[in-house]
């Protein structure tokens, strides 16, 4: 008759060898934390960059629309009212 044998995976050499000892596991944990932080920082940087790019694009489109409206004869007063700007700002954009 065969006796059952219990193998404790935390003390067994066959477990410790592939998964490493506590020091190497701590190093791997630290590296995983760093890699995770890098991915998060990259993701946040991309979000900030995309948001900033969209805002700059919207601002440039608004300026192009103002220049076009001036070129077709819309008065600066009307444009200022539509965009919530001062007349001086509209005139400055139309000259740039």
C-alpha cells in the first residue's frame, strides 16, 4: 500500500527553484511596480497631451472662422458678440 505524502510548496526545493527566494521575489515585485508606474505615467501624459492639442486646435479653428467672417464682411461687433470677445480681440485676430 502506498502512503500519501504531503509536500509543503513553501519549503520544497522544486517550488523555490522556479519561483525564486524572497530576495529575488522582492526585486521582481519592485520591478513590476516600476513598470506599472511607467505605464500609468505614460497614459496620463498622453491624455494631457491630447487634451492640450484639442484645445489648441479648437482655438486655431476659432481664429480661422473669425478671419473668414471678417473677409466676407461680417462686422467685428457681430463676431465679438457671437464669440463673447471684445472688439479689440477680434480686430487683433483678423490682423494676425
